[in-house]
């Protein structure tokens, strides 16, 4: 009985000694980690004001508070684990620093490079591209017009554009399903479509200088054409080839490209129809 009491006393004494040592070590590490946390939060908070483009002062503050909450949870968890002896003291006390220091370096680097990493519009536009949601034209009457459109030349350019659009749609057979294997090895640029789109945008830009509200309204019916979406998903040849080999992923992009081909065919028809409407508006204007 005396030996058992002695062992129990020594066990409690060792446990209390270890507990005091851990508390001492956690306090020592805490002095360093808290001081370093102030510096890390400077390298997190300062870049946020430059990276986040919308929301004024409020949005960077909200993001900073969220990051601080994450830091508090990690730091408090690590502290308790180190204090209770479940983790090594230095690992528990430095976990929050190890997590936030790379984040501060990353945000500082992105801020110096004027990155859009926290710009919501960039992610929204990326999601629209993946899903296939297109943007819509919003042309308004300009307050100051330096050069009026050449209403004599434009109808001829629009008729020539319609001929090229019809010939392109017939040659490419856009409604037909593309060959799965050839799709990933073909050229990643459609120069003919790029030239058609360039001519279209040039004409729209010139006609947007008009004073006619009717013509401006009709110009908004022209589609915005993604000139690369119907060819291949990525610019890199090897990345496209890898995408085709990984069948489930390649199948998704295959149907996505097919959908964009069908949409491009409809865009060609829409351009031809809108060209006819615009020509009618211009000719009626000239006959007045």
C-alpha cells in the first residue's frame, strides 16, 4: 500500500511537472508567434485593399475578419493541443503561422503583379465560359460623335459579310458532330472565323457612331462570338491531347465543343438576318 501511494505521488508529480513545462514552453512560443502574426496580418491585409476591386473599404475588412477567424481557430486549437500534450509544443504553437505565412506571401505577390485572384468578376466570367453563358451587347447612343458611319459603303460590306458567313457555315458543317479523335489533334485556331469576327466587330464599332436609335437597337442583336470555343478547350496541344485521353473529361469537353459549333451555326444565321435588317434601316434612312 505504501509503494502504491508512493508511485501515485510520483506519477502526479511528474504529470504536474510536465504540464508546467508545457505551459512554460507554450508561453515562450506564444510571444514569438503573436509578434510574427502581427507582421503576417500586415502582409495579408495590405494586399487585400489592392486586390479586391469592389465593395470599397467594407469588402477588404470582411475578408480580413474571415481570415482572422480562421487564424484564431487554428491558433487556439494548436495551443490547446500543445498545452494538453497531444501535439509537440512547437508544432501546435506554430501551426497557424505555417498556414498564414504562405497566404501572406501569396497575396503580396499577387498584389504586386496586379492580380485578379480575388476579383469576383474574373471567376464569374470563367464560369460563364465553361458553362457557355454568353455576354450580351449593350450599345448606347454616344454623346460625342467624331466620325459618322459611311452609310454608302457599309451595306456592301454587310452583304459581303453575309456571303462569307453562309459559305463558312456550309463548308464547316457546324451541325455535324466532330470526330472525337481528330478533334484533339487539329489546329487550335480558326483563322477564317477570327477574320469574320474581326470584320463584324469593326463594322459594329463604326455603326455605333450613328445617331439613329433604331440602328443602335438593331446592332445589339449581333451575337458576341467566342472564336475559340468551337475548336478546342485549351491552347496547349499536349493539354488538349491529355484531355482527349482522359475519356470522362474529354467527353465533357467534346459535347461542349459540339454545342458551341451548333451555336456558331446559329450565330452565322443570326448575323445574316441582322445584316439584312441593318441594310434595310440604312437604305430607308438614305431614301428620306
